[in-house]
């Protein structure tokens, strides 16, 4: 229990560091190494260190699956943004949305969603396949997704 207290003890409102200088240097070296990629494992909460060439190769393999992904010739965000804003404006005009919600649903400066994958080391340790993730934080539909999720929570048990 004393180790736990030491790890989470605070001094002047800040937490104390639980890493010594050698450990901090090792982490810094790993973070700066462009030959490796560090990701969380898909299951089990582990950390996986992969060769960056393998990571890129697996990402291409995932994205090349025409059953799930289609290459785009251009970034469609501006078109989608216009369409979404028109729908939100129409909802406001019809009295379905109030001004505060209209403003919230219209993300003024959306970022493009990011693709990455989590390695499935529970299936293979040497060449794990990846579980694709699309991180849409601050993307065009982030606020809309949060709004719809809030509505749907009333119907989920």
C-alpha cells in the first residue's frame, strides 16, 4: 500500500513522477525512434512495439480491402460540410433545433478523421493483423454523433 501512496502522492497539487531519469531517457529514445511504432494491443491492455515498415504494410493491407474501403480522388469534407450545414439550417428553420444546438452541430473547422490500427497480438505475436480504427475526434460529425448518441441512450438498456 505504501508503494501505491508513493506513486499517487502529490506535492503542491502536482503528482510526483514515478520514473527515474534512466527510465525517462529510455521512453524518450523509443518515442524518437522512427523505425518502430508503439500501439496498444487490440485486447488485453498490452503495449506492442512493431517495426514501422510492417505497420505501414499492414495498414495498406487493411485499406486495400475493397469490401470495406474505396479510394477517394479528393477530400469530400467541404461537400459533406455544406450538406450537413444545409440540413442543420433546415432543422433550425423548421423549429426542430434551437440556436444553441444549431451552433453546436455546425463544426466550423473540422479536421479529417485519422486511420490507425491496433495489433491483434492475441491471434499472432510475430505478425499481428490489425483492427482498424477511424478516430473522428474534431471531425465534421463529432458533435452530431455525440448528439445522436445522447438521444439513443434513452433507448438502450
